[in-house]
């Protein structure tokens, strides 16, 4: 059995990632010599190292999965108040606004504003492996310009285990986006699972769905080629609604795929979603979860 | 965030469906003006509108899934007696005969013979979402020439919810098929799951399976290239058999893929299948379920 | 419905297996005339027919799945002591050594050394269908030069059911491989599920992983392009370790895909794995299961 520099497997799939050379041991870099204790979790805590601990892995996992579904990269703004993000997706039809107050997090050591540009591609793969009860720590090392996601057991840093994902902080030029100030005649808070199921059915027929809200019924429709169509209708008194406020009759069309990309992960952390829309106006979804909230705006399609 | 007429996503998959323009609101068409109540479920019930309610979604789902697996389109014959179908698959090696008496259905309002030509492609996607305890209503609107599948909760039309799938009734030219009248020396009624598992194993080896029935054993065999072969044998006294009647020794070969396409969904609605065959004669399967029965004939292959 | 010699389905997938002609009934070959009893399970037991019964299907299934993941073909050596295998994978970076003593098996009738060359391709498909509590019998017919895998219910040959997979014994030229005799400064026995989970995470980042064992911590690291990296670290006192013996600090890099191909199936039959390695030396994994043991050696990669 010879030592091999570049072993190749016969059934190796095409398009696989390039092999990497020279794995750098995260947290045992230049500052730390071999065998030296690098502080809790192996990272030297400096004046320029900031930590944020999420009490449960669940929220972190599903919020960032939803973001990663929409965005390739984004700036997180982390300051003394909390974590904020406001980003437009690459196709420029949706806007997502995230707000997680620092007061609901553990060990929130950020005192000045940090702008953390991150690329989402590998984060998605990491997120899949975060278990609901694990703790997740975000770390920002401003001297090394690196961002860390560290996963601990529910015991936290005392648990004797961590998994650390490190990535460079990148510079992302983002235009300033003002938050839309819109008044809507339709405001419906409904069961999240039902909303996702209705959208998924519609998506079998078309990439576009039509929302029709009347004072007594809410319908979602889609039509495919050849005159095939699907319509799902709920009476306003149905138990799937937690709030139902509609003045008049309103009708708008939206891209269902972006909607599903965003909302599917959110059902893991919220049982309801608030839907607001109007004729030819952006759809607005609001989702409140244990430690914060997210708004999602989606431009209408012209029928 | 600009309003977009044709938004495109960067990672959009190729071969996706064309976007549709102008979704038509099912059941709120020309006859019904905005805001007007369209009768139960939003469809105007006219002299020319016929309804058939399946008491449970389960049978409807799996029978039509089996049909959709075999057929691209077919004529349903619906008359005062019930729902019937007799169709040959596009490769012309199998014949399927469906019979669902109206007496086992709820609200069976059909009094004259209706010939309903339907295309199965999108129906399959709808069927996946029908839950076992939901009610399914078939609707035929002869004036608008449309066929509807409406899904209600188990409360039926009073449930305040419906999902309606509408499609045009199409004109399908089908040759008249006489039902084969064959006498078989082999008649075996056996456990459905076991039969499917044995066929699936054989299908790993070949697209053709050989059935061998003797007075005391029933074997299914398949052979792949390079002399690899699989054989599954049950003694006639085995508990997988509910009926075992074989005179002499009989041996025939059939395409296993068509067989599996048809029979896999049926295991959800029947625990047994009756198998009849003879040397170089079509295989005949009979499956009885709560509200009807289906026969499946499959031409033999010549070894 | 015409009888068809070569039926074709319209949606037939490309690259499907060729249809086979003339399925041979296993165990009812030349020696056995129609209707004659072929001994238990339909195979004539001759002086040259050897049987080995595995008391449970589970071990057989997962060991051979691991082998089939690594190897295309291999020689099993079966003698009066037991079943042995020692094979190098086609890319020549790993060596697997299997040992199953005959004393732990039922009905072990082998008295002389048999060299059984088998090809693994279809075996893998068969293995998927072996249920944990079924019995598996290996049969070697030296006169017909065929190898059989027969699956019975937990009642064994008296169960009235069998599924028999037969394949030709092939002639495989294998170089004699001496078992490596290495002394390792690192010997860690740890939880199998945890080890697989850590490797799977690393595999999201790279095809190469670095193992770093120190006296108080064990880390596995991987790095992808663009400076993204993952590190998982356990303190030596963590409950995932059953044995932790490390002198000094050791560091080596291995291909993670081959590792996972081999080890994933093994978690079904063993709760722990023993890991031994050293700088620039092969990794050695040892897995003990109910009826035997397996060693897996993997050549290091040069960073």
C-alpha cells in the first residue's frame, strides 16, 4: 500500500470540489504556539474578539438557512443593540430584514458597530448539522478579519466539545435600502404549515401564484399550460387564521419559488406568518420567533 | 425594489415550466360576478354540473396514481351505475379495467352517461397532496367542458376549506377493447407487500421476471448479465398465501417495470392481490378495494 | 392486446440494463428434473456443496455493504477456521482485512480451503433487502462453480420461504498482501456515530481531513477554498471516548471519502471504532462486531 499524494477513486463524480492543500488549524494560528491553551474553545480572546452566544441552535440554524436560500452574500450589522441585516436578493425582487436584539442572547460582548460581510455558500452545509438544543456562538476576530461559528453542546463552552467553522470577513458593497413604509388593506395571520402547503401545491402548476383576499375568503391560485388550474380557498372564519383583517377585495401575483425558498425553513421556528399585500404592491411577510423577527418583501408580478 | 415583469432567478433550473400569464380564478368565471356566492365550494351548480363525492381521499389517490403511472390520458365513463375505465397503456402491453360502483360513493348525482377524457400529467402532482381522511369530489361541468377535482377536509363542503383542481375535458379516440375472457390454471391470492417486495428484488436484476407456479411452490426469478440470478420461492402452505390453486406446472415471463408501476400504489388500499397466469398467456391481477375493483392484464414476453 | 417480444415503454430511461433472455431457474438446473425435490432450499446438496449460516442477517448485510462500497471484486478465503478477506481497493490507498471465525456461525460445513472470487456489483442491491432478523446462508457449489446467498426468515430453512441469489465464482488475481505491522503512539476508541458525524461535516469542506491528536484533545479539521475551514475538537475526558491513549502530539491527513464509504455501514453493527494513526503513517481503524472483526488501513495524504 503505497503512500499517495493524489489518490483518485475510479467512480469519482465529476464536478467535485478541488482538493485542498494545507489545512490550517483554526484557532491555533500564529498567535498560539503548539500545546498552548488558546482560551475557551481554543480561540485567543483579545480586545478585538467579540462573542455572541445563541442560547439554542434552532433559531440560528433556520434563520440563516432562509437567508442562505435567498442570498449569496450579505453584510450583518452587529452593534450594541443586536444583530441586523437588510438585503436584496440577486434577482432584485425581494428584500429581507432581520432583527435579533442582543438582549435575548447570551454573552453579548459587542459594544461598537461591526459590519460583517459573509458569503453563505458553505454556511448552509454547516447549518444542516446544528442540532436544536446545541448552543451556537458567533465570533468576530477583527484583528485577523475572520468570522467564526462555533457549535457547543447544550453545556456550552464547558462541554469539552466544540465544532468551529471559520471564514474570512469579506467586503460587500451594498446600496443603502430604505425600509418600505406601506399601508396594507389586507392583514392575515395564519398557520405557517398550511400557508407553505398551499404555496407548494400552487408551485406544482406554475412559478406564479395569485393571492386573492376578500372580506370572507382568502384564495391562492395558479394556472399551468393547457387550461389546468388549482385554487385553494379558506373561509375567513377557518381555524387556520389567527387574525383576519381585509377591507374590500384585493388581488396580486407573486413568484412562488422565492417565497418558498424563504419561508420553508421558517416553519421550524414559528407557527404563524403574517401576510400583508395589495393590488400590484409588494407582498410583506412578517415572522416573529423566540429571539427576534424577520420581514420579507416580494415585488409583485404583472399578470 | 423595482416591480418586475419577468423576474429571473440566477440558479433557475433548466427545463422548468414556462411561466403562465393570467391565472383564471376557478369557479369565479364568466357566470359569476365578483363577490357573488358561487354555491358550495364556489362552483355554480347547474343542470349540467354533476358531482361525485369519494368518502375518503385514500382510494381516489392511490387508484389514480396507479392509472397515472401507466397512462398518459384516458376516458372515464361515468354513468348511473358508477365510474368505469378500460384503457391500454401507450406501449400496448397492458390493459387496466377499473370499476367503482356509484352505490359506494356519496352524493352520486350522475344520471346519464358522461365520457370524460382526461390527461394524467398534473393529476399525479395533485394526488400526492391528498390526505387519507380528506374527502374528494369529482365535478363535471358539461356546459364549460371542464372536469374538477375538489379536496375538502373530512367535514366535506361545510369545512370552510377547499382545494380545487380544474382541467379541460379532452377528446380521446380510444379503440373499443373487449375484456379478455381467459381461464387460468393458476389462481393465487397473496399478501400485497410480499408480492411487491419480491418483484422489486427481481427488478434489481432484470426488466423481465419469470413466474413459475407448481402445485406446492410459487417462484419468481430474474437473471442479469454475467450469470447472476435471483429466485424467490414460497411453499404453497406459507402464510403469505390466502388462496392457492395451481393445477400442474406453469411458467411465463413478464415485464416487471410496468407491473411495479401499476401495483405499488395499490398496496395502500388493498392487503392482497389475486394473481392468475398461464404459459405464454397474459398475466391477470385482480385487486379489490373498499369501493371497487381493478383488473390489470399484462402481455407475456417471449423468452 | 398483442403478445409482445420486445415491449418498449415510452418513458424508458436511458442507460438501463439490457433485457435478459432465458432466465435460468436457480437450483433447478441440469441435475434436477422437473418436480424433483432439490433438497432444502431447492439446491442439491452434494459432496461439493458447502453451507455457512449467519445467525442474523444484520452483520452479513452491513459488512458486505462496506466491502462493496470499497471493492469491485475480491477473493473470500473460507476454510475450517472461518471466513477471511484481505483486499486493496482499486485506487490502492486502502486495505481491508476481514475475519469471521466459523465458531460463531451456524452450520459451518467447510473443511478445506475454498477461494471464492466474487464481484460485488449486484450483491449491494441484494444486501439492501436483507432484514435484520432474517438468516443468511452462504453456499458454495464447487462442481458448478457457483456461489449462493440465500435469505430465509428467522425460522431458517424450515420457514417455507427462501430468496436465493446465485452468481458465478470468478478467478481474481490478487497480489499477496502482508498485514502491516505498525506501532502507533495514538490509540483512541470512540463512539462510532460521533466519529462519522465529524467526518461528514469535514467532508462538506474538503475531500481531505487532518487528524490531530494531543494528550488532552482530539481534533479533525478540513479546509475549503477561500479560507473557509472547519475544526471539531473533543477534550480527552469527553464521554465520546471509551479509550484515550496519546503520547505526544500527532498529525496526519487522509482522504475522507474512502473513510466514509467504509465506515458508514459499520455503525449498524458496532457502537465504537478504534482509531490509530501517526504522522505520515497509514490510519488504522479496528471494528469489532458480534461475530468477527475488520481492520481498515488508509494511506496518508501528503499535505
